[in-house]
C-alpha cells in the first residue's frame, strides 16, 4: 500500500510587511521530505485592505500590493523546487514534481464578497489571483 505524503501549510496569512522567506523554507522541506503533494489549506493572504469601507481606495492601493505579495509567496515556495529540478536535470536525475493544491479560505473569499458588494469596480479585482 502506497501512502501519499502531504506537506500541509495552514493559514499563513501573508502580509505585505512580512517577508515571504518562510515559503522558501516550506519548499525546501517539501524536497527534503520528498512529498507527493503540497496543500495550502486556505487563508494564504490576509487581504486587510478589503476590510475598508472605501472600495475605490482599497482596490487601488494596498490590495494590489497584497495580491502581488500573495503571488510572490507561491513563487518563493516553488523557487527551491525549480532550483532542485534544474540541478536534477543537469545530472539527468528524476524531477521532483509534487502536486500543488491551494484552497480558498475565508480571507480569499473577501475578494468575491467585495466584488459582489461593489459591482461598479468591474474587473478591477481579479478572481484568479492565485
């Protein structure tokens, strides 16, 4: 019987004033433990900017920084894996290809709720941010 090794990353709440190096560490751990799957179980980003009552300023200021920072956290997670695979390719060894699963948590749901409450913003806020 084969078991699936899963690295679970819970509620990391990335915020623009906190460095994303913890995701690099998680990527290195995934390699070290040779996991089959990396699963972030929600609340990757905090999206504090969506708690404001001013939708225009929220959508144009910190929200875009928060989105970029959340996307960077995934890049940081995958960076050591890409570096590892580049090395593996250079010595003609097997690639490390864990499945990456990112669940939407209540903090990511803020984007959908915000868009529904403020349809005048149109496509200013992406739904496919991860």
